[in-house]
């Protein structure tokens, strides 16, 4: 099924031969970024083969005109697109008049490496320019973790077979496209282009929203690493574009090194009128400090990151590579300094899905960032939603809700809804619950109750208000019901009484009331402020909440001892995923939508997502009955599906199932299980892999403020080791089947429970 | 709410003053057609104001690239659009150098009349060209009912205030657009343009499907109706366009008459290489015969049509005008000579909705055409579906059905599905049942059982096969259920066990089995042919049909004594349509889709549609309980909703409700209730008006092969009279509150039952 062409290595992703048909996928896999921007592994030189050129800036997006079949009231006006931004890597080479283009020339040798330990992309290749004349290069590129605006390239090359002129053209280019533009528009308009000797700076704006971005470059050419060569380039510009072009009389066998430094500053971070000067200054500074200094900074930064977030797996090199690959991409997608940013499904590796934020963030990503990146980073993920509260209230109002009820968007860039399929946009409302659960999870993990008074309660109240209005009284059932929803299993639409949604909604209402009481006790002034701001009618609303949450209808089947995914689920023909022909799978590529909807097949954890969130609310036996019922009906056609099942299967001691599921999540992109890696990586599901390892095999849980481990490793894993932040400490954990070792690296003293035994650190 | 600007007249639609803001609506209302082609009431001369230029040819469409948000498997590749075709009416005038354009000049007088009795459009107007100089004209236009390719125009004009040159430019133009093109494409490509003195013929093809159309023109200019003037025009062409331009030295006060004849031939009817010659020949013939002859033919044809189909209402001039308006448009939309044509929702009056055929044809239009146009015309409507059977089987196969099961499309031009919202396309499958019901209805009406052996049974079997597969066994209910459907009430999507669909499906299966047995008895050879062709396993399939149809689940509420629109309907908050604020109505313009879906509000008859089709299956009390429950929850936001309610309300003696509903259907377009007449007319719902009058107030039913009348007229109606075809007779019926008169005009002897009393004719 999958596509294995990468060399297994614990710290590197390596491609050791040239295969043009895999290149666009490799462009995704070998992407680099720094949380503020990212760049697919496009080539610096010209490339006329299949490629998705992609350079992305966090927070800079385009509100593309929505494409719908039939418009429905309440649909958003636009679909926010991750925006392909300035091509800052470009360096054209013409070797003795021949354009350097791997799609056109004979490639004699090719090697590409994503160095995850040090945070750079390396490429070596050798091509035949014509018979007897070869060009070979070693290209190293990174986006600086320390200097958020800086990208640097070292392009070292040699000619063999004769002295020839090499024309070299470093450039900057905003004249780029989005492949997924709905109406084939270009999104950038040029504002200015400045060019001089060995430097350029250009500026452009996006249509509609007027994001402005300036990109500056510097470069130098060295011969045998001595002093930089004096250059007399031809300088030229056109709309959205600037270049230097010069000709080097290259000597055969000699090594030349071109260093290119780019600085990209956007109006997301800087005032518009300062952008050109700022980019120019930062590029200039980068050149003065030089590639080696920047590179050393990069190594040091990544060393520190890995100190905090590495997971090592002894005895399974592929699993080791897989988990590091996932951690690496998560770490370069979101770094947590800016609460306006979030984690897009494809991060900085592709255009697909647009938007930046799904419920994935709270449901799947938060645990990784809490443990690996720490409290401040995790807190910023929560504040992101706090900052969007007003828009979530407006969004709910559009759908007819009132009194400050909030419905967070399914997909968003800035708090506004972007998604436009009614069954998702208007009905997949469980997302609201995940956002509340994120707050609960964060406070449980860090004990940061002050967050509740400062930000959390307001969000929780607005969400509770939404649910209280969204339930309706059924005269026929004499209970509160929730009609017309889509649960996490998107292979059901517009169902009534989805168990997960009802359960989560009821919990949200109860938790909001609980936090309300807690803040009243802890910080009465804050409460007063919040009550005044929200016009909360404490007596009436709390009573109404209690009335509703104590009387919610849940579909169950007592005979089977299970809860029902939704009312009527057992009216479906009951088949197992294993009964499906291989030729029918994935069903979303082979079956019409109605057939999927009326089948019993489940896309991703739905009931089990509820059991995952609220494991402590249920007995192990209840979980097991539901797991045994639902997992065999689950086709796992969402990248977010396997991880929840790993955690539960491991907990239930179903280790074969756990490992089977683990393989589907950990190397999803590396081995291209879904044949879509060319579109970008599945960034958010990578956090699910982390969950699988740490919560699944490591058995990590937080209960009553204490960290628990009940490790159950796959048989061939000798050990599993990782570091985590917990409360105010950093811990180093090493687990194996035989023993465990837990060490506090820094912070307050803390108690950890392993297999029921309490250890004080 | 509505928009009354037309003069009430029993036989005419009259607009007696110029109002540019209403013009586009009038263009729809005053449309003319002949079943093969149609033309909106655009002006012949230039018009730079708001207008929807529309000239449509039956069967000539464009498969526009579908526009969707997210693509789903099984969606059709294209959306068939009614295609705006050649502008054949165009005649430009430049009066003393001033372009004649009612949007730019001062209109001194304006009168427009749709003469329904004689089938033509008349316009008189007077404009000021400049101070002291006026131009006045009387323009008459029709599309010949007798000569299907011919349109004719008489343009008589006078100048007052001086002798001035008038430049006159008759032209033909394929360079036209569709307003609703998804991607702003032009759909026509020019093939040839020929022009000579007083004649032109041009030819174009549609992109993709290569429909070819040739349009030819002739014209003549008369002075005071004497001999035609000798003309020396400048002839010119450009791509897709041809014109003659000449200048008349017009004398003040003299009457000039321009006659333009156009012939339009399409490859839908003629071989492609014959089109130019054919159009040219027909135009030439028309000119030779002359306007007066053509006009006399037209009058005679309409006289005969009205003989067959008129309804006269004494005592209610508006109702009289309304019903004739509806009959007029139905008669010029579909004339039944060609089984490849059908009745589009907007007929030849606008672009909206694309496609030509919805379930409207069988559910709403068939009764009108049976009674008014007779057996052959009605039969062609049925044969249309027979001819699409193979594509309906392919369509079902795409959705996973097998063994010759057929799912007819929701919207189609040629049998292929065009609609692409999953909840409609894949789930509004009750349309299949309406097609079966159409066969039943036709055979019941005409007693034409031979149709069953020849065509009907094959269709019925394929439909029954579909339903037999579409039901699934519910282990939980121990009955057959139907999951994931959309009923006629499109304000519910993806519901389980929609009562109407389940009832209709069960009936279809039973009716197919019954017809199977009848054909076996009546025409064993035909049965043998059909069994062989369809691979029908008589024993197995008939047994399975019986097993399913005898054990279908129906949602009911015994306490209320009603059937339930679908499972769970009573979990909804129960509100009445009258409780809605005016500002919220229509809810489809004010509420988000999820809110509509989870409300109890009903768009159009759903349960009651079932009671309408199968009135004899239920007691009057059952109907009344369901009517009293559902009608108050119905918002009638489909133009197809009121008519069913008129029929039932009249039957139940609820005359106020019946008349209220009647007003909403009979003058829907004339008084522009929905503020959308500028987009075209609601052709199919016009047939619902006919149903309201004949079946509602007239109380006409067919039971056991006999025609029944139980008239109940609105109080102020003195009488209601109409003619109908029934079996092999033509009857003239006159009903009033006091008495009735029924006369056989032609055909076999027949028995009619009025108020229970049998009359032999």
C-alpha cells in the first residue's frame, strides 16, 4: 500500500537517489520552518518538473472567494487560504549557456537529507551539463529558529570537465501562485522593487486584506572559501521581482560557495512603512554575521529543543525515525511565541485545507505542546481562542443564537468561519466542546487555575450558553435532545443525539458551572468583572444549565452494554471494516456519499473520542465493550483516527491492535500511506503520534494533579525515553518492560506514580 | 407583499405604462414560445437598461462545469444549463442619428400586451427622440405554433415632427451569454456567417456537445402597406453575427412596416450539414407566405388549443386571468410532439435551475397535460423516462446499486444527473416513486394498459429493484427501514424513514409486481421479452419484493393518530408557521440551514403529498388529522406547495384555507409573490394551479376507470367550466354551486359521476 523510498536513520530523513516522480512528495517531507514561516523543499535553481512551490508566512492569508454549489444562509463569504508567498530561495544557474534544471539534465548523483537534529536541509547532486561537462553542488538551507525573519542558503558547487562561464542569478519573486486558488487569481500585487549590487528588497501586498510583506536579500560568492569575490552584476527588476545577474568564469575542479541570505518581514509583525527598511537591515545583519554563525545558532537552538522534547525508542529504528520526524515538524510549525498563530493541518508544508486552525489543536495537538514545549506555549494556544471569543459569539448569532452564546469556527485564520459545507460548518459543533476540554486539560496539567479567572471562564460560559440553547426539549422523550449534528465521525451527517456531542455538551455546561463556582471562591473580583461583561444572570442561567445538564438524552443499547454513536445507529446494516473489499477502500474514494452515510462505517473515533477525553468517567469494562464494538466498524480514513485507538488499545492490553494502529499514524507521511504527501504533511495528526507513544505505550495520565505512568511497550521495543514538562518541572522518563527510571531535570519537587507506585522527585 | 401592476383582463396580460424597474419581470411574464423554442419579451431594438436577454431552444443545452465546495464521489461532472441562444429578434433603429433605446430616451407612452387568446406579444410605444421629434411604434411578435422553426415580427412605426433619416439594422447574433454561467464562459462558437440583400443565415455550435444551430432571416419594409420598398443595404458580418443596414428617408406622419422572419434550425432536429439550407429555406418560405398568413395560422392554432384546454371562471376576473395565464404558458412550453423534450421549471422564460426535467413533471404537470392535451402528449412524457431508463440504471450503479436497479436523476436534460448537492442528488430519491406513480396515473386515466407491456413494466421493475435494494433490514426493529433520505420537504435532509418515501417505495414494489402479473396475463410475449432483457429472476425477485413490501417500517404517532414525516419528527420543538415573525419569513432567506433543518417547519407537502397520491388508501378522517397537524407547520416556501393543499382543503370542506392557498398559487408570477419573476416564470407550479381548480374546486377524481366530480367552488365563483380529454372522449364540464352540465363533445360514450350520481354520456 505505502511507498517506502527513504533511508531509515534515527536523526535524518534521507533520500539517496533521484526520482522525479517522488520529488513533489519529498518537497513536503523535507520542508523547513521556524513557527513564523516555512518553505517546502523546492530547489533553489530552476526546476521545470512536477513541483508545488511553497513559501508560507504565519498569519498571512488570503480570503479567497468561496466556491459553493448552492449558497446557503450563514455560509462564510470567504475561504481563508494559506498564501504562497515570496520565493526567496531562488538562484538560477546557467552553466556555459545551459540552464541548470534537474528535470532537463541527466542527474548522475543525488542525495537529500533533512537533518532533524540540527534543523537544516542538505542536498548534494551531480548533473551532466553536456557530454564531458558536469556540475556538482552541495546545498544547505535553513530557516533560522533564532532570527524569525531569516532564511540562509549555502550553495557550493564545482564544474568538472573544463573552464566555463557560469551565469548566476539570485532573485526574489512575489509573482507566485496558489495551486488551490478557487478562481485562478494571483493574490499578490507588487508595491516596490529595489535592487543594487549584491542586494535587493521588494515589497508586495495581498489583495483584499492588504497584508504587506517585504523580502530582502544579500549574497556573496567565495572561491575556495577565501575572501568573497568582487562582483559586477547586472541589476534588474520587473513587477514583483528583482534580480542580480553575473557571470563567473568558473575554473574546472575549483570549489565556489554562494551564500544567500533572505529576510522576510510582514505587516503581521511590523508596521507597513517599516517593512522595507527592516527586511533590508535584517538581511544585511545576517550577511555580516555570516552563514557559519547563523548555522551554529541553528544547531544550538535545535539541540535545546530536543533536550526538552525528544523521544527515544530503543529497538525500533523506523519507529524512532518516525517519532522524531513528527516532533521535528510539530516544533517547526508552532513555537508558541505569538498567540495569534496556530497549527494548520498542513503547517508550512502545503496549501490544502486553507485556514490555520481546526479542533485538531485542542483535541490532538495540545498534549504534545504542553509536555514538550511547556506552559507558556500551551497557554498561547488557549489565548488564541480567547482572542477569538467575540467572533465566535458573532458566528453563533448568525446561526440564530443569542445572549453571548459562542460557536467557534470549524476552520479559521482570524476567528471567522471559513468552512462552507453546511453539514460541517453549521453542524459539526462538537468542536466547541474540544475548546472547553482544552482549557480543562491545560489546567489539569499545569494546575494553572489563575488562567480560569483571567481567560478561561469567559470562554467556558459562552460555550455553555451555546449548548444550553442548542439542546431542545423533546416533548416526546421528556428529555433534552440535540438534533441535527455531525460528530467527529464525519461519515455521518445531520444525525440526532450523537452520543459524543451530547456527552461533551453536558460536560461543558457542568464544567462551566464548576469553574464559575471556583472563580467565585478564588477571585471574586474577576468574577464580578466577567459577570458584568457578559451580562450573566447567575441565578437564572445556572439554574437553567443545571436543569438541562441533568436531563440529557443519551442513546444506548443495554443489551450490548454500549452507548450508541447516535440515535438509530443500530438500524444500519452491521458490517465490519474487515469485510470490505480492498478495492472499495478507502471508501471515501470509492463510495458515493449517501452510501457512506447510511453505512455503519466510522471514519475516526467518535464514541471512543468521548471515552478518550473522559476515560475516568467510565469503567475499563465499559471502555472495552465500546472499543470492541466500534473499532471493528472503524475504517480509520482520517489521519486523526489511529492515535486514539492506540492509546485505548494499549490501555486495554490489546497490544497487537495498538501496534497495528501505531504503524498507521507514525509513518503516515514518511511512507505516504494515503498517497497524498505531495500536497503537504499531516501536521496535526503528528501530535497524535506523540499521544500514541507517550499516553499509549508510556501510559501517561494526569489524575488529581499527579502524573501516572503505566507503560506497556510493543514487544520489540527495548525502551522508551522522553522528557516532559509537567507543572513546574522538567522530567526525564525512561521506561522499559522490566524497569523504569524517572529523573527530575529542573523545577519544583513533584510526585510521579508508576504502575501504582508513588515516586517523589 | 406582492407586486400588482398589470391590468386585469380575462384574455390578456396588459402593462399600460412604462416602468423600467419592472421591465425584466415583464420580459418573463410576456414570454412567447411554441414548445420547441421560446423567447423572453426582450425588445427588438437596442435596450441598455436592466434586462435578461433570453432565446431558448428545446433540447439544446450546455454541460457547464459544476461548481462545488468539496467534491464528493458520484457527483455529476456537469450541470446542464438551458442555453441562451441566437438573438433572432434584433432590429436596431437610429432615428436621425439617435439610437432607439427606451432606457435612454424619454418614453411618452407605453403599452404591452400578451394576447393569450391568439398567442402573440404586442407592444405600442412612443418616445421622444429629441425635442419636437417623436418615434412611435406598434410591434407584434409571435413564435409560430404551426411552423416550429419560425418567429415573425411586425414592426410598424411613424416619425412625427419632421422628415428624418432612419437607419435600420435587422440582424442575427449568436454572440450571447448565459447570466448563470458558472465560470463566465461564452457557450457558442461561430461556424459561418452569410449575408446578402435582405437576408442572412448564420450558424454556430455549442462548446463541448457540439449542438449546431443555424438561424436565417428575411425582412421587408413597406410604406403604407403598399408594395415592399426596394432596399440597398450594407451587408456585413463578424464572428457569430450578420446584419443588413440601410437608411430610410422617413416622411413625417407616414406609416412604415418592417416585417422580419426568422427560422431557427438545430441539430436536435436536423442533420448538421443541412441546417443552413433548411433555415434559409424556411425563412424564405415564411417571407413568401407573409406575416398575415402566419398570424392567421397562429390565431387558428390557439383557438383550437383553447377549445381543448380552456377553463372559465365566472365571478372572479383575477382568478380567470390567472388560470388562463398558467394554461397559456404550459401550452407553449410543452406541446408533446417530441418525446425527447420535457417541461423545465422555467420553461423558455429564464435560465435558472438549468436542466429540463424534475419530478415536477410526473407529480404536478402530468394531470394537466393528460386532461388538456390528451393521451399522445401525456404518453410522450412517459416515454421520455422510458428512453432514459438505461442512464437511470447507470446512475444507480454509480451509487452502488446493481442488477438493473434504476435511480432517475433529480435534474436532467438527457437522462444524466445534473444536480450536485449530496442531500438532494443522492438522497432525494422519492423522485423515482413519482415516475412510477406517473405511469399508474396515466394508465388509470386513459386505461391504456398496452403502455405497460410496451414501456411501463420495464421502468417499474427497474424502480422496484432500486427500492428493494435501498431498504435495509434493521435487526433492531425487525423491519425494513430506509435510512438517509430527503423527502419532498427539502427542509429536512438525510433523515431516516421518511414516511412518504417509505410509503411510495412500498407501493412501487407492489405495483411493479401487480403490473408484472397483469402483463403476464395480457401479453405473455411481451413479458418474455422483458424478462429476457432485464435478466429478471421472477421467482426470487418477486418473493423478495413481497418479503420487503410486507414488512416496511412506518413512523406513526398513535396518540395523535398521525403518521410521522420521519422518525424522530416529534423530538423537534413544535411550533406553528403562524408563530414566525414576518421578518423571519421566508425562513430560507433568513435562517441558517441547520436551523431550518432542526425546526419542525415544512417547505412543501411531504406526508400530505403521499395522501394526495393515495387518497383512496386512507379515510377522510385520517387525511383530516394529518392535514390539521402538518399544514399549520408548513411554510409553503416551494411554489409547488399550495396546490396540493388546495385539493385537500377543498376535499375536506376547509374552503377558506383552500382559497387562501389558491391565491398563492394562481397568481404567483403575475403578482410576483416571491419577488423573482425577473428570473423567469414558475412553469411547473402552473400545472399545480390547474390541479387546484380542477381537482380542488372541481373535485375531479378518477376511480375505477370512472370520472368523478364533487365540485365545491369558492363562494364568489358563479361557475367553473372546462374541457378535458378523458379516455377516448372530450368532455365539456360546467359546474356551479347550484347545478352542473356535462356534455360529450366527441369520442366514445362514457360515464361520469357527479356528487355520487352517475351520468351516461
